[in-house]
C-alpha cells in the first residue's frame, strides 16, 4: 500500500513541475528572465542549473525528466582517447604481453606514460590502460576460441 502512495506522490510532484513550467514559460519566446528562473527554483526546490535544464528539456520535447533519472558519467563503451594514444597503448600492451613471463601491470603503465611523454601527449589514466588491456585480451581469447 505504501508503494502506491509513493507512486502517487511522485506522479503529483511531476505534474506540479509540469504545471509550474507551463505557467512560467507560456508567452516567453526568448530567454527566460532571472525572476522566472528564481520563481521556478523556489517553487520546485531545484538549483539554477537544474531549472535551466528542465526548461530546455521542456521546450524541446514538452516533458520534464527528474534530475535523479539522468545517467551519471560516460555511457558504457564510450571512448575519449585520440587515435594516436590508443595506438601507443595497444603497441605497448602487445610488446609487454608477447613474452611468456609477463611484467607487472605497473611496468606497462610506466612504459605507456614514457611513450606518451616522448610523443608530447598526455599520458592516459591507469584505468584506461587496464580497460584497454581487458578489451584486447578478451578479443584475443574469443578469437582463439573460434578457431
């Protein structure tokens, strides 16, 4: 029973937000004034950035999304390395992991950082290197299984 009450509360809150935005934005063609943003902040209890984001969303699709439903961080699988740094990392991984005795991961990270410094590139974070190593070893092992 309490779950239904919570759902009703959320629905009422969303409806109130939409109604407030419709009232405030009706008749505004250009940029909203500071007074409108302040009124929206006060009425809904959100930050200024959230108020502007809500207005933008409302204007583009006519709906309001709750700030807590938005995903945080980068999408899975998103890459932000430039091709040259990615190539440097791949070359270093192949060089380090082609031997029977594999060096420590820290040695790989240091080697990649040194290569990037020599190329005047910003060195990647160790997590980036780890993720690429996992991706490359996973790809290589799945290719071996297919044979």
